[in-house]
C-alpha cells in the first residue's frame, strides 16, 4: 500500500510512537517539506524526547491563511490559546504560525502540534 502524503504519514507514525512511549521512530519516505516540519518541531522542543506531544497531525485540505486569520485556525486546531503551534508554508519558507504573525505574512497550513 502506497500513501501519498509523507507529512501525514510521518506525523501519524510519530504520534503512534509517542503513545507507545518508544524512544525512536524511523520515518520513510522523506521529503523537503517533512524535513522542515520536523526541524520546526525540534526547535520548539516537541520532538527529541518522550512525552512532549499530546497531539499532532497534518492539516488537510491545506487551508490558505491570510495574515490576520491565524486566530480562526488556532481555535480550530489547537486546544488553548498560546498552547501548541501551526506549521505554515509561506513565501518566505516553512515556519511556525507565531513567526508568520510577527512577519505579517500568510500562507498555507501544513500541520499542527501541541
């Protein structure tokens, strides 16, 4: 069986490993987008240890977000204010939604983690 979204597959695998309290998780296949998503999760300390992720998943469809609309999607995907993050693909690269807010740019939602 071949699945077409490496980001969704990887985040599901990471979430399952987290629930099973496994220390390691091998993710295949890999993509540039997935690499950036994992880099951001690592920078924000969501991966690299056990017990840090309560929930994560890819966002489908990849909603387009204008610079003032992030709060709408925070309410939809995150459990509380300033708890968790959305990963956004912007014209300046893939970044956390807080960084996109600071730079006052929009983009497309890729994933969420909390």
